C-alpha cells in the first residue's frame, strides 16, 4: 500500500511539475512576443499627425535649406541594413570629414522625428546622422530589445563616422528608448573613449521595469513577478541576454564620456527616477542633469525650448 501511495504521489508531483513547466513556457513565450516586437515598420513609416506643427518645423523648407543624403550601412550584427539621413551642416561644405552628431529616436518614432532637434546641432556646425532603429520605418531588423541589440546599430554608425571623419568629434543624442540605446552603447567596450559627448532626453533605464509596468496594466490575475520571470528565461534562451543586462545605469557606471541627462518629474512613460539613476551612475565622472517639473514625455523641447538650447550650449561649451 505504501509503495502504491508513493507511486501515486510521485505521478501527481510529476504531472504538477510538467503543468508548471508547460504553463511557464507558454507565459514566457507570450511575454517574449509582446516585449520584443513593440513596433512595426508599417506603423512607423510616417510622423504622427500634427507633428511638424507641434515642433515648429517646416519639413519642406528644412530639406531645401540643408543637403540631406539618404544612406544606409550594413549591420555588423544580424545582417540587416541601417537606413539614415545624413544631413550636412553649412560649415561642412557638404563634406563628411566634419564633427558629427548621431541622433536616435524613441519607440514609435523614426529618423524624421529627430528632425526638430537636428536644427540645433546643424546650427552649431555639426553634421547630423539620424537613423531608423530596429523594426522602425525602413530598418527591417527583427526584435526590439530596449537598446540591448539596438546598441550595435549605433556602434556601426560610430565606426562609419570614424572612417569618414578620422579624428573628428562624435556626439550622440538619444531620446526615450533611443536613450537606452545610447547609454548601453557608450558603456560597451571602449565606446566611451570614442564618443565625445552624450545627451539623453527622457531616457529609458530599465528593460525589466518597462516590461513589468506594461504587464501591470493587463490585469489578468497572474502575478507580474512570475510573468516577468518566465519572460526573462525565454528572452535569455532565444536572444542570449537577460533583462538585467539591459540596465542602463549599471552599464554606464564607469563611462568617462560627458553625459547630460534631461528629464521631467511629470513624465509618466519614463519616470524621473530613470534619468536620475543614470545621472547617479555617472555623476562622479562628467555627468550633469537638468530636470523640469511639468513636461510630458518628449515634450521638454517644446515647453522649454530656449532653456533646452541654453543647457546644451553650456554643456557643449564645457566639454568641447
């Protein structure tokens, strides 16, 4: 009798374990699918309605004022093409052998949504490269990874500039999701020695936090911590990295590149603590932060345009 009960118990335990593994795998795959394809090429082809008016840019006049070259380079990670607009500053004489700023858009944007702020850098005499991130507009790379794989596209553009403009200054400006890309790139290998300055507007700092916040809004009755655990395992198995590997502040802790963080206490998408965590990680080196109280996500440029320009002026003057 004892042996029979023991056998029954073992079978029940085995069934429960298999059910747990099966449920965990299913949940993990669902979390993975939902967190690694957050945007599509089709939905990011154009800028949002009213975008040019809101940001005070006449797109057609801009294209007439500046020489804009559509270029693409091959990715060294995944084999896709990385499309971009190369915009020449007047001072460059349409030469690529010139100081250059790379601009990285946020989730749901594309290379054109950086255009309003390209004007600032062009006015300072920098050439500008603004490119499409993974799964955005013309960049057909599969998977969105909160900057972890995206960083390789940025590094490829840095390599390109170094080939075209050896010895010239290279700056990076990234917003939101693009801020995560920029932060993870500058903390990779020797990139902090190759990027001369970094400006992060409303940056994402944590892949895990962003995924868990999205799951909290689903209200499906399954503990968020468990779903995140399942998704993290599948992410590691499929893509080779864990959520913790995309913690921007941790990666940036030892960077020597001057960093300016711009953020808002009213930002509900990338909360204030994200930018503050990044600043805290780099402040002992060359980190600076400017925080406003009331701007929504990616609207500081609109709400505080003149001060935004002055803050960047002061930062660039200090570290140029």
